[in-house]
């Protein structure tokens, strides 16, 4: 009998705690659903199982395009990226309400720019995901970015054939390199139709490797869109920092865009990548972060980054707020209230990067 009362007490305590947590989440969350429309370009193989959230796979394929209309869950909390699923019914966190899964390039670009006034287009937000990311996870992350930033332009994500598995790092690295030519083709077409300074790019982790390779390819062909890209945000980039400084920093800063580099000393993924590759990653910090003229470097170490400390561009309210001012106002780091300068001397020159204060 005593055991029965103890069990009941524990059950009541759990119900109380869960109810308390639920009340707190409701107070911090949005109260209603919202619809998100996002376009995509991908060079993954097509599966087409929308009901089970298996739309594109991890095999290489020709570049194709599409569009998804998603319903955001009730009481979505900004920065919450836990247990995200994509499918066609209410059991999933994001519900697909409309889709065009296999569009040609002409159909895609005509649809993206169909409602535009000649000579003037809406703002475009392009997201390139990183390693260990499925197509469906990329779609959900794009939806999170759009809702959390309150973005009102055209949202597009480029999904390369990541395997979506922790132990497939090298395969993902190879697929990222393979896909960079397709991203180059896509960027050239997108920029060719967009208005000046209308494109903002967010690249995460290994997606930065693909992005800088694509931009370098355009520069080598004298097709780099110098007046179309307004901002480039490099979040936790998994790139050899020395190679970036030598080969890619001049390319990225040469786009004429406001370029922001986010790094952290507590990014466990960057440490693991260092162990695998043998060299410091651009998104990590061993001594001082990479500083380059025309690039704002932001050290987010002081921010609560969660366990891995790698997805802060969508999980941290502070970082999301900083990105908001970049995308919506093109505000440089020196003018953003949340940041403080850190100065050091290298080769007789004073270098400056920025930190979030504790």
C-alpha cells in the first residue's frame, strides 16, 4: 500500500512539473499558426514520399527545383529547434499544405519573379545548409529562419546531397565539393534576375565550403555578381581557415556585400572537424579569429550555444537578433548595440573583431 501512495505522489509531481513547463512555453511562444512559402533548388535524388517526410534523398542527381508551402505549428518558440519533423499531417511539426516538387529551371524562376515589378524585385533570402542535414531538415530550418526573423521576401534554400548522418562526414565533404558547380549555376541565374542588393545569403557549416567555391568559380569566369548580393552570413563555417584567408576571403569581400563571419571557441563540431582535417576551422577559434578587411568577425562564445554549440544561427535569440539587423538594415557590427570590440596586434597592425558581452 505504501508503494502505491509513493507511486501516486511521484505521478502527481510529474504532472505538476509538466504543466508548469507547458505554461512557461505558452508564455514565450506564438499563439497561432502561420503559413510559410519557401522555394528550393536541389541536386539530390527525388523520392517523393511527402506523407512520411521523405521528399529528396542523399544521392547525387541533376539540379531540379520546387516550392513548399508549410504550416507553422501553434505556439512555436523562437530559437526552438528540437524534434523538428516535416510531413503532410498534424503529427509533424511542420505540415506541408501545398507543393510543387519537380519544377524546371524556367518554371522555377518564372514563379519566383512572376509578381515582381520590372526592374524591382523583392528581397531574397538564400540558405545553404551544412553537413549531416537531410532535405527535410533543411526545409524546416528554412521555415524557422523565415518565421523567427519575420522575413517577408522570397525564401529559397539550396539543398546539396548531404547524407544526414554523423558518420558520413567525408562523403558529405565530397558531395559538397561536387555540388558547388550546381550552386554556382544557380547563383548566376538568380543574381541575373534579381534587383541590385536584393539577395541575402546564410550559409552554415560545410555549406560555407560550397558557397565560397561557387563564388570563386563565378569570379574565375568573370561572372561574380558584384551588385546583387546585399549580405553574406557565414555561420560556423567548416573551412580550413588558412585556405580561406589566402584563396576565398578576397573573393567573398569582393562581392560588395556586407559579410559577417560568426565563430565560437565552444563549437564542438569545429573541434571534431579540426581533429579530422588536421587544421583550424574558420568557424572555430584557437588563438584569435580570422580577421579580413571587408568582413565583420563576430565571436559568439559568450552566448548560450547549447550542447554542441554549432547551430546557434537558428537556436540563439541573441544571434538571431543580430542577424535580423544585418538582413533587414544592413547594419555593420560597429553600429549594432549588442556587440563590443576586441582589439589585438598582428604583424604590427591593429585588428578588431566583435563579441557578445556576457
